[in-house]
């Protein structure tokens, strides 16, 4: 909502609109004509891309100019790229709806809005200003003068009467000028400010990413504390029990043997727990080797065909634990004799039809009985929720009689 401002601030807003619109029109014409002329030799493609991004700096300037009409700052609706570099910035900007709204506004400003601003200023300030200056114009001309090319003035009486009429007209026209400026600013805010659903979605996305990163950091801390603390103490306890058993009487040695075996079992369970929290192979060698390690531990024989680069920790962790949960479901519920895992990364389109530039796709297939239903309370719901944290999707194809195919997709 644009607040009520004085007419002179409104006039300043319109004047600066003309000062921005005129060079913008020239720049758009130059970029458009030169880019279109050079497109056949591919030199013009960067110019056309630059033309498409023209709205970004124009939007920043216009959001700053809106403070002439409303002291409340208009926040920048653009997201911050996850990676440094011009390529990551451009890829993000081309994918944001606000970029295209800013381009539309830039074209509208260059072709329509600034001429309207100039016309409103000329009507509300130019004509009354010329009438107010009638005595000066008459004195300079030395004879007679025509005010605003409309009225012929040949005496100072007429000149002062015209000046008085100009003052009244100015006071009358300042109000509609302010109304026009408010409508003009409201249009700019509508196109350039972050819309509430988009703003909330962006904040939810950022907070979700922060929560995922914090969760992974806490997971690693717990793993480190267990590995360096409890596990080392259990190893020391097991060694001491072994030494004590060698020197103990036969009756006590038998009991110490039982205690020693129990300590070894606890140590083995703790190692499995640490591996389940965050396996070292995932941190050291990446997702591909971690999936191969999980396949080796599976109760069902698994063939692995995975060729993947390194990803962010949150992506690797989500994909790894999703694969582990899928393999656990295969072993517990499918009745399968064999399973297959394939993984690829590249450009593509998601199974839900949305664009998937930079898409990690992992497929887990088994030859079991099929009939898996995510709505039946199985682990598939939790698996889908795990992927959804990173805007990923899970597709299940499991007709009765099999086979069952789980397709996991994560944009990254």
C-alpha cells in the first residue's frame, strides 16, 4: 500500500521516472537492434541474454525510487545463488518469475510509463508554471507574448491576472498529480515487489535448507562423539577384560569370557550405529561408493550401476539414507530374490513434469511380489518425506506381481 505523500514528493517521483525512462528506451533499442542483427553469427546471443536481464538493475533502481512515495523499504525479491560465480547467478535469475516481471516493467517504463509521466508533469506543472511566469515573459518579450502557445498577453494587467489563474490552477492540479503518482507507484510495487506467497515460499525454502544443514552438522557431531568417546572406551574395556581373563582363576575366567563377549557385541552394535548415523565412506568417497557399500550390506543381492559426482553433504546424506531405507524395504517386504540400483546425474525433466536442470536420479528395482502402496503405512511415506526436504520426489511403480521400481529425484 502506497502511503499518502506530498505533491512535491510525487512530482519528484515522476521527474526521476522520466530521467530513468529516456536512457532506458535508448539502451533497449540499441541492445535489441544490435543483438537481432548479430544473432545469425551467434555474437548477438549474449546481447539478447543481456537484454533479457535488463529488468534486474531497472527493478533495483525502481524499488529504490519507490521510497519517494513510501518510506517503507521494498525488499529485494531475488534469491541469493547457492554457488558463487556469474553462471550460477545468471542461471538462478533466468529461472525466477520476478526476473521476467522486471523485464516486463522495464519495457513498460521505456515505452509507456515515462511518456505518461512527462505528460502528467506538463499538464499539472508546465501549464500553470507558464501562466505564473506571464509577467516575466511579457517583460522579456518587450511587447506581447503567448502563454503556453494558448493565450496572447499584451499588458501587465493581463499578465498578472494570468499569473493568479496559474497559481489557482497549480493548487487544483497538484492533487490529481499526486493521485496519478500513487497509482504509478502502486503498479511498480505490484510488478517489482516480492508477492506474499513467493516471499513466504522463499523464506520457507531458506529455513528448510538451514534446518537440513543444522541437522547434518548435528548428526556428524554425534557420530564424532560416539566414535572418539564411547567407542574408544568400549575398546579399552574389551582389552582390559581380555587381559584380566588371562590372569583370572578358571571359575572367574569363564565369567569374564561371557562379559568380554558381551562387550564385543555392544562394541559391534555401536559401530553399526555409528555407521548408520553417517558412514565414513560417504564422507570420504561420496555417494556412489556409499551406495555400493550399502548394497554389500543388503540382505538381498544387489547389482549397482551408479556413476555420480560429489554433491553437497545434505544431498548425499538424503540420497544415501533413502537408498538404505529402500533396500531395507526390499529385504523386509518384497520377497525379492534380487535388486538393482542405478544412479545418474544430469539435465532432465522430473517425473512430475517439472524442469529438472541438474537432477540427481536414483532408481531402485526388485523382482519381488510388488503391490507396494505408499498410503498403506509402509516406509515409503517416510522415504518421500526425506526427499521432500530437498524438494525431491519419489515415484513408485509397483503393480501386483511385481516388479517394484522406486525412482528418487533430487534437484541439485
